[in-house]
């Protein structure tokens, strides 16, 4: 045991000019400072220089031959190295730096001396003995020629530093970073001269125990210098070997990203160029792919790091077919839990919300987020059914929904327009997912349910009798119209329209001699009509999207060709094609109006004969009217130039399509006047007016959408069923925005009030609309539905027998299990308004008692909400007034007149009566 205080005093007496990476002084001053330090070391040292060297050689296992090659007295700098090595060795040997015990702790000043001595020693013992090629680098150049290279002395120095570096207290503020760099350079330099097992051990220590990113940074720094082949080969071997080690890729990327003034895309190019290249074995490539994928999952929220991983994956994907299969297998495993779950126990949670969102975000990065490169979008084709189902099941406000929308849009947009895109869409609408190559979709028993937390979901196993619905006609158009990819929307519309024409031309091959069961009937109807219905619904949604018209104007020839095909080979069953014909004729009318060139084209003239034939064969007045308007355009009955712009309908439409609210409202008023006047152009374009009104109804400005509700009120006198059915569909659409659905509910109510008692013809549509809304999990939407239902019950009270039980159960459920007080208030208001709409109480005897009891209970409960009690009191007051009026009217009708009559006088032959008075019976 040595006196450590003595050695700390020794260190305090030394001057460490090379510590803390200070710039070296002149050679003369350098020599003086070294001589001063040597004198101090000689004064304090008990052992001779040769004895110190021998002790170091024994402790660090140098052979006698190696020890004999070191002459410590040959050069002053060598003497300085040996003496300083001995001091540092004694301190590290006699102080337990790894202990937290009180007696082992040293002061901060003493720790600083140890760090400075280590840095000083690394300069002379390591940096000054490197291979001569390393001195070509500016960072090593000033140390050149200060110490003659001695392999044995360099090996001893390396062993000493491998012993020092595990002391973690020396690493404060990256104090050992340059020491590690010098040590690595010294190891590589010595390996070119002599290969010792201790050198591999030293490199293993630097890789396993120290920072892996620092290791890569030092290797890259050394490689940046022009080196001789042996040095360059050794460094390159170390780089590749460590790169394929565990955590090699992540450490390599981290090392590069610490480089200042280098863009993330440039870093990504460098990493991909080094990692994903030919020359590695297939096994090494597959391991590296797994490393890259793991790196991407770990850094999912860091776009810069994801950029590196994605570009590397893409380079690996392009290297070989085997790599492509490996990456495809990894992608498939991401959704295996949802596509083919191992356990099908009802209620089992397969995936939680966060895990699903992370996987969707990962796929978004893989396929659509990189500015440099990403995986090819054709890999997404087989996952389209799965992605569409996930999109449909996610809440509207969730970012993952937008991310899936971007994936699907990218996949469809990158498909070839003439053949590939139509083929993909046909397979989607036919739901042919089992054909080769098989497509991926959710398992039939996988169900996406809302979680207890808002805007979160859970994916569970459904009961065995659960039936999944593949509503592509609703999901895909809703997804497309929610994006700004108008060119893609146009391409999809033309592809679906062309497919619809082909379906209408086909003769149905499904024939059934005798249908014996309900399931057979269902299968028959599905095979014969379902595809046509889905295509019609999808086309109808796309036509209502306003930007589609501008895109179709660029593809008018293709559109006209499809229309000619539709008219030429039109199905004999006109009722099947009537809706699609109306859509297409209205669209064609708009396109011809806006293009005089199209009006005079050869293809348009060829349409005249087919339009005339359609007009003569069709019995539908709407089709006849649309065809006549088109013929007027094509035959030049009026010019589509200046006169068209001044027409009232076009003026009203152009104003409604403006962005300013006051212009939109003025256009709405003009359109309402045209509807009241039964303007022929407006009547022929009634479907267009509905689509225009629905688009305007989405405006956030209340001044605009409230006036748009008035437009629907005017439209209902022209197209009753179409308006109510379209509004109810929009109200029930789960994909629409919440505020928009509330406004649609207001429009439905105003239209119903306009019709008054005549709306009983649509009671099924209207009641289903609001009763479905009253079951919504969204509190505000449920409250709005109950409030609208209350007004509707007042209108349809004379039809209450048909829906009273369901209505009462709905109100009871809200009052007992609902947790939102405004919804409960609206539910009580339903009963009060229902009583208000009853004309003759005698017609409702069987339902008055349940209503009375419920309202009486609410009104008598003091702990109940005051407004609920007020609604209940109003309902009871209405019931009381109606009962009084009923009794009063009955008394007036049955009032008896007082008469005095003596029986038996002048009553010779009284006529017998069948129903004798009760007084006579007595």
C-alpha cells in the first residue's frame, strides 16, 4: 500500500500542458516543461527508472523480450512516459475508484489531477506513437516525430489505458473522448506492426463497454485520412464487423447524425450507401434488415431518423429478390394478429389503441413520409381491404385515420390508369380477396369497438355469430372525397363508371329454379343486385363532390366514350340503370355547357341519335327532361356562350359556389325563387341543386348554412322523397363531420315541418333517422337527436301507435343509463311534445298512463334536474288541460234537459222500445 497523498502532491507539482486538449506550445518551451516535470518525478520517485519499467512490465504481463526493447533513458520523452505511467498505475491500483464507501472517496481536485494526468499520458504514450499515415490528418499532425515509435512501449501504453478507462469517474464531461480516439488509433497502428491477442481484447472493450456511436465516429474520422492499404483494410474491417454486430446500425446512424451542418437526407444517403451494398452474405443482409426495422420501430416519432431507416430498407429491397421476400414477410407479420388470430375467444383483446396507432404510423413512414425514398406502393395493394376496414373503424378525429387515408391514396394514385387501377377497384367491389395473389383483410370475427377513453378503440374477438360488413361503396368514396387528390378521384370515377357500364351490359347468369329458404333468397338477391347497388352508391357520392367536375372537363372525350357505350348497349331493364343515367346526363350537361369545343365535336354529334333513341324509349320524365336539355345544347337551340352566363340558374349556381357568405346567401335566395317559379332549367337540374345544397351545407359560416336549410325546405316541394332520403343518409353517415350532421338534422326537421302532416308518408325514414341518432355514444349528438325527435313526435302524434313502445323504451334508457343531463332534458321533452300533438285523448288511452306515471315521477323527484322537472310539469299541464277540455266537451254533448212527465195518461198504445230508459226499468 502506497501513500496516495504523496502522489497527489506529486501531480499537483506537475504542469500538464497537453491535458484537456490544449494547443501545444513551441518546441523549446515544450522541452523545458518536460524537463521540469522529469525533475519533479525523479525527486519524488523511490524506484529507479528501470525498476519502474520492470514493475509495469510485470503488472501488465510484458515478456522479458518486449521489456528489453524499451530503453527508458534513451530519450527524455520516453523517461517521462514511463515515470508518468508508473504514477498513474500506482494511483489506480491503490485507490478503489469503483467503491462508494467513504474511505474510498477522493476530492474533486484530486479527481481532476487524475484526469489531467491521463490526458497528458495519452498524448505522449499514444498519439505521438501512431502510424505515420495518421499524421496526414490535421488532428494528429502536430504530434508527429515527438516520440520514436516503440511497439513494446505502445503495447504497454495500450494495456494501461484499457485498465484506466473502466473508471467511470474519469469520463466526467467527456474527458476520455479524445483518449478513446487516440487509443483506437494506437491499436490499429500497432496491428499493422505486430498482431497481439491483447489488441483484439482492447478493441472489444472499446466496442462493448464504451459508447458505440463514439467508436463509429472515431473509425470514420480515422478513415477520412488517406491511408496505406493495410491501415485502410483494418479500419474498414472494423467498421463492417461492428456494423453487423447487435445495435451496430443504430450506433452507426447516431454517430453520423452528430456531424454538424449535414442534412438528414445526406446522412440517409451515406448510411444507405455503406450498409445496403452488394458484397455481404445473404445471412448478414437479413440480420441487418431486422436491425433496421427494429431501429425504425424504436425511433417512430423521429422523422429524421426514420428517413435513414426507410432509405436503407429501400436499398436492401432493391438488392435482391430474397431481400424483397424478407421485407414482405415482416410487413405481413405486423397484421397477423388481426388477419389470422391464434385464439378466437369472444371478448379477447387482440390489440390496444396505442399499438394499432404505432403500427399505422410505422406504415405511413415506410410508404409515404420519406422525402428521399420509401418502399414501393405496390406492396400495399394486397393490404387495401385491411386498410379500408381499419379506416372505417377509426374515430374521425384520430390522426391514424388520416395516415391510412394517405396510404390508400398513394397506392391507388400510383396504379396505371388504363388497366391496373380498374382491376384493383373491380376486385375491391367484388370482394375477391381469396383469389391469387390473396389479399389481406380483417378476420371475420375481429371487431373494432370504442374504448372507455374518448377517441380510442379496442380490437376484440367478436361472438361467433358476428357478421362483418364490407361496405366499399361507402368507405372508398368517403375516403377519397375527404382528401385533396382530385385527379385520383376523377380516375376512380371513370374506372367505376366504365365498370358499371360493363356490369349493366352483362346478362345475369344467376338463375334459381326454386327458392326454398330465406338464405337462398338472400344469396340470389345479393348476387344479382348488390354489385350494381354498390357501384351506384359510390358513383353518386363521387358526383356530389364538386371538384370532380373541373377534373372531368380535362377528360371529356373519355367520359363521352363511356356514355356512348352506356347508351348503345343499354340494359333492357331500364329501372336498373335509371339513376346512373340521370347522374351521367347531368354531368354531361355541365361539361357541354362549359365547353363549346366539346359541343361541336364529332363524338358529341354521334351522341344525338342515341339520345333521341333514349328519349323515345324511356318512360321516366326526369330522363326525358335531361335528354331534351342535352339535345337543345347539341342541336344549337341556344348558344352556351354569353347567353348562358346570364341565365338565372347559372347565375344562382355561380353565386352559391362563391366563398363569400353574402354572395352564397344571395344565390340561395335566387335558387329558391327559381324553384317557386318551376323554372325548367332548374327543374331539370334538381339533382344538381341537391348536391350543391349539400356541399354548401358544410360551410362553417352559420349565415350560410342556415339559409341553405331554407333551400332544402323549398326543394322538398319539388323532390320530396329524394330530399328526405338524401338528408337522412347524410345524417346517418358515420364518416361525416359531427357539426355537419347536426346541421343536416336541423334541415331534416325543417323539411318535415314544411310538409306538416303529409310527412307521415316518410315516417319510417324520419323516425329511424332520429331514433338511430338518439342511440349515439356522442352526448351532444344524442341530445340534438332527442330534441329533433320531440318536434317530429308533435307532427306525427296521430301515428304514435306504430312506434310508441320503441319510443318509450328509448326515453327510459336515456333517463336511467344516460349520463349527460342535456340529453335527459331532451328525452323528457319528447314526451311533453308527444302529448302536445295528441288531438283526441280517447285515441291514445293505452299509452297515456305510462307517460303520466313517468312524468309524475320526474316532477315529484326533488333531486332531479330543475329543467327536467319543468319539462315534466309542462307535459302534465298539457295533459291536464286536454283532459279538462275532453270532459267539458263530453258534458256539453251529453247534457240532460229537465222534464216532468206523468206516465200512464193518454198512453193508450205506447210503442215498445228495444232499449228502454233506466228509469222505466226501475
